[in-house]
């Protein structure tokens, strides 16, 4: 009886110890890769985290209200706007069709390179949705009553 | 013969008990899934930003929940099998695998179908999407591994070890949207704060999650019953052949 | 409805997958039950 119990306990301890080691190893790897696992950098992080000039990366933040101007370049739709995360902001130019959810005050992720003049030349713009879901009537009511807090 | 009976005692009890529960499980799963999806598709409001594309979440979120939840069940069965040698745990792990893989694939496919119109892309390699794809490969690896050996016992053992190793992917999936900047939005339903989903959308979503979960359980139980009966048939045929020899 | 093709594809995929899993589980359980009954006619608990 005690022999069987101890064998089970030994197996349990072996499995748990193996899992603990594995968990630790994965945590270390994820910490080491932290910067690479980040899908985009915020405008305020560009100074510290942006790669070498000419290398492409992604920036993410909110489209600044009133900053969007749509134009045409060589007959294709184009846009320029500012992306902000509060402390910092960066100008973005983009030639191409913007996604459905692209709005002022909404989240956006742009892939491209930082030009020497500090303007981010985007080759791809993705809309980032936040975690709030509500019908239009509720959104309008919230805006009207002043309880509206724009998404992050 | 006594040893054989003893070995089947536990699965026999499972067959009796599950046979009684299964009809209720299946009916509840079908009804709640139909109510949740019907409500979500036809009666829930459209989103102020996403329009009607928001209706995809009534499938995407339950599928994502079952992808992770199913894997947790698979890992639990693997632990029971490795440590306590529970006679049903091996079979349960084998039967959960394909169903969980299906849910993971459905989660990825519906996410893609939502992402194309909303984000503007079918796929990005952000931490959430990538860790979910890793989960699909863990499921597929388990499915392949448990069938890769001539002796089923060795296959169960190898599959159980893989399943337990893969458990580290579950917290990565869950917290990827908080640990790193991802394109995928953070969780809307949390245990720690009020949900950020309007109640007229939250109810059909919760019902759909419950319906999918019960349906998942019903399908796994039905497969497990079949597996137990198949194993018993094989055992009896083998015993008969040995008697004849 | 906006985005109808995407919504229809999602619900279609889900319906197809659920039906496929449910039907295959049902058929497999029925087959296993008949095979077991053929081998062991006294098995009354299945």
C-alpha cells in the first residue's frame, strides 16, 4: 500500500518539477524576447525602441482628432495623420486604402519606416479595435451625457 | 477473467452514468447554442464601430474559450494518466484532442474573417494570434503522437508528456494581450472588473459560450463512450482468441 | 447587414464543424455499441 502511494507521489512530484522547470525556462525566454514579441511601439517609445534608420517597424496609438487629411497621390487614395499615445506623437503618411475601422480617436497600427525628417512613412495601416462593444444608440447616449471615454 | 472484470469496472460505471447524462447534455447544448447564435445573429444590436461584423464574436469567443478550456481538460487527463494511471484518462485525452483542435481552427478562421474587414488584414504575427496558432499545433502534435506507436500505452504516455509541456501556452495566450502590445484587443469579459460589452450583446454571448461548452462536453462524452466500448470489444475478442488457442 | 459574406462564412463554418463532429460521434457510438453487443450479448450497461 505505502509502496504504491509513494510511487504515485514520486510521479506527481516529477511531473510538477518538470512543469516548474519548463515554466521557468519559458518565462525567461519570453522576458528575453520581450521587445521582439511586442507587435508595435508607441510614439513616445520611438526614441528608445525604434530600430536603425531604414529598418521597418510598427507604431501604434490613437489617431489624433482633427489630424487626418486625405489626398490623392498618383491617382491613388492617400492620407496623412498624427498617431499619439498621450506623451508622444508622430506624423504618418500613407498611400493606400485605409481599413473600415480607421477613425479619428481610434487605435491604429502602422508598418513602415521613420524618415530622416521624423515623419513615419507607412506601407501598411491596420485599425486596432478596443475591447468595448456597444450599439450606436448607447454610444450616442454616452457621448451626449458626457460619460464617453475614448478607447485606449 | 477476474482481472479483466476489475480493469473494466471503472469504465463500466462510466458507461452507465454517461449514458444517463448524455441526452440532457446534448439537448441543453443544442438548445442553448441555437438560442445564443440566433439571438446574436438576428436580435442583438450591431456595434457602433464594427457594424454587423460584431456578430462573428458569438462564434469566435466560444470557440476561443473551448480551444483553451479543452486543452486544459486534455492536460488534466494527461496528469491523471501519468501520475495515477486512471484507466479512462488516456482515452479521454485522445478523444478531446480532435474536438479541441477543431475549436482552435474555428477560432482562428472566424478571427481571420473578422480581422479582414475590421483590422484590414487576415492575419498578423502578433503575440495573441501566434500563441493561438501554437495551440493548434500542440493539438495536432498530440493527435499525431498518440497514434504514432504500435503499443497504445506508449502513445498515451508520449501524448500526455507533450500535452503537459504545452500547458505553458495557455497563460501566454491569456495574458499576451496584457504583457505585450498586440493588434488583438484585450479581454472584454474579466473576473476582476465589469465587462465592457453592452448587455444586449453580452447575454447572447454568454448563452452561446454555455451552449458551445455543453455541446463540446456532449461530443467528447459520446466519443469517449464509443472509445470505451471499442476497447472492451477488442479486449473480449482478444480473450476469446487466446482461449481458443 | 454589413459585412454579410464574412458573417455567413463564419456561421457556415461553425455549423459545418459542429454537425460533422456531432454526426461522427453519434455514428461511432452506435457502431461501437452494436459491435460490443455482437461480441458480448450480456453487456447490458452500454
